[in-house]
C-alpha cells in the first residue's frame, strides 16, 4: 500500500516539471550572480518579533529562527539576508525556510550568496515567494544545522568518566536588520548543564537566562541594532558518542537484467568527543559494561533498512566483522553492527556495509515505457544521539545505455553541491553504465527519510545488449577452450615425437 502510494507520488512528480535534469543542474547553481566584494545587505527590513531556538540535544546543532519581518523600505522587497561567519558557512547544512502562515507553500529558495570569499561575514539569501509590499509583514521560519559544533570540556578524560560538551553562540539572533523584540531558547539533552553565561535581566527578570527543566531562555530583549552580538557559552552533559561521518560514499546499483538493486556504503567515521587521557583498558571496559553500561564510547550502530533487504555484509580494514546482526522479515530489516572495539573521542573507524534488494521494491515502469527509481537519499545509522555527515557522494548506477536521466530529491537544495551523469564501466559492459552522481554536504540523520526519485529510459537495443554480450562472450570462451585444447593436443603430440 505504502510503496504504491510512494510510486504514484513519484509518477505525479514526473509529470510535473519539478524533476531536475541531472546534467543541467550543476550549471544552474554556478550561474547564480556573483556580488561585488563590498556587498552588504541594505537595511530594508526590521524583525518586529523573533524567537531563536537552539537545540543541542543531538551531536549536531539544530537552530530555528522564527521571525515576523516587516518591509521598512519604500519599494517591494523579496530577498531577506541572514549573516553567518565564514567558519559557520563551511559547517552549515540542511537549510529550509518556510512561510509560517502557510504550511502548504513550498519552502523558499535559500542559498549562500557568492561574494568576497575572504570576508569573515557571509550571507544566506532567502528568496520570498512574493515580493513583500512596503510596510507589510510576513512570518518566516528558518531551520538549519551546524556540524562540528561542540568542544568537549574537559578535552581528555578517563574511559569511565562522563562527557561534557560546550557550545558558543550569541544571545542575540544573527541579523543584518534591527530587531524590536526577541528571545533565545536553548534545549539540552538533559537537565544537567552545570555552566552557562549569565546576563543582567530586564523588566521583572533580574537575571538571564531562566532555567526550566532541560531548557534555558535568554530574553525577551528589547530593541537590538543590526549586527549586535552577545557571546554565550553553555556546558552540558552529553554522555553519548559524537558521531561524525567525514565522508560517506553510497552506491545504488540497479540491474534490470538481474532484477536486483545492490547497495553499498563506505563510511569514514570519527568520534569527535573527548579523547582518552590514558590507554584504553579492555578489562575495565568489560567490567563497566555490567555495572555502568552508560558510556560516551560508540559501541554499536543500527541501520533500519527497507523491508525486503537481504544478504547484508559488514567489513572493515581487517575484513568481515562477525559481530553484526541482521534481521530481515516481512515487517522490518535491521542491520546492527558492533565495531571490533569501542570507539572513543579522536578515534577514526572506516567501514563498509552492503545489502541487496529485489528491484521491484524500488523500480517501476511508467506507462510511456520509461523507469522510475525511488530510493532513500541516506540510509545511514539511526542513533538517538544523532549522526552528522560532512561529505556525501551518492552514485546511482543505472543499466547500460540508460538515458534521459532526471532526478528529484527533497534534500534541501542548499546541501546539494553537484549532480552529474557519467559513464561507469564494469566487467562485461560494452558501452558502460550510466551513473548519476550527486554530491551533498553537511547533512544529518534527520534527513534519513528523504527520497531520491530518478527517472530514466533504456532504449530497446541497449537493454538487449547485456544478454547478447553474455551469450557472445560465453561462446568466445567455448571457442577459446576448444582452441587451447586443440593446441595442447598438438603440443602433446609434437612432444611425443
Ligand atoms: C565474508 O562474509 C561473506 C558473507 O557473510 C562471505 O560470503 C565471504 O566469503 C566472507 N569473506 C571472508 C574473507 O571471510
Ligand atoms: C584528540 O585526538 C586527536 C586524534 O588523535 C588529536 O588530533 C587531537 O589533537 C586530540 N585532542 C586533544 C585535546 O588531545
């Protein structure tokens, strides 16, 4: 039921114009205008009210800015700018901007403007759906993620100690416009956050922040000028792994001939938490597993895969890792892997997993004779503490001769850095297989459920080529064996002489 709904959605997507032609999309993004190096957004808006929510509940930061914006210029305005430092821009991902008064409207286009790369301030430009008239107001919701956001404090510790992280930000939301009223809320993973910056309060409140359960609130603040910064640092318990995937290569290989879709994922994973202050002690570790199993070490990763997944494997630099469990039935497919040793801060763990699935779970034909593939963009581990991905390279390897490749994904476009169609040659391929290669950066596991839909066509001649090649090459082997056999015979007989 559910898959057919997904596919009918995919088909309706296909008939709409929202599919991006893979070859043209990279040129599209590079054609955006480059601004002069002296660029500075004009003060054409004011934020009449703003709420900034910073979540440090996971091992990446998720921020949310909800603002009522007002056009204070004399002409209609359609571009709202949000400032970041250049360091933040390199770690920024998953930007989505919505009209808070119209949840059905598609997200606004948000992209980092290209101007002076040396400048310490960079801007995200948010394109409003319709220009805002002078004096008019609009409510926008901006969501984004920041990776590599924390520093452990202490930076080194013993394996049985509890990890604490710090995060720094401004109590005033970043803005290039004046803000009349605002507050900043910080959400923690637990109510244990022993240290945080305190500020004098206003009105009835003598001191900021106010603490409530696992939340801190700075403000409400009165009028704050554009560009104002009020540095805050918080320190909180985070006795869980700070899992960082520096690079994920995900291959999705479609074989019509074999009726199979093969998945393989290669991870370059790091723990970005506190380093060990002394050598890892396995005996102590094994004892602590009984009486104090709560640890900041990474012991296990769980990959919920699509129902119908089979033949899962897990290897690391040494080879097959037997400490994995794979459960696949009609209701679920779950791969659970345990690295050979628990991973502590500063440690790196590269590994590979893979599995197969029946092509009918992912590929449908269209009435016009084309094909539509629908796969998750990411299928990485699902951990309560979260997982962040710095670089993702997704390769969708289509059958030989596939052409007219188009794709659509609900992954925020700000995180997609390129998409190209290339030719991928493997054993027995004559003309090479068509591969769609999408590169993305700064994603988090919140995007696990986002799909990638790829449409393509396979001309009849191309779809016949593979069986033909196998037939011809089998024949060639027979001929060769026969020829070698004959030669051998001659050789033997000549030797006898
Ligand atoms: C690794 O495991 C797979 C499947 O479990 C098996 O087919 C393969 O032969 C193993 N390889 C090695 C080197 O043990
Ligand atoms: C932690 O370990 C990593 C990797 O070995 C190293 O690069 C880093 O400097 C260490 N940090 C501290 C604070 O010792």
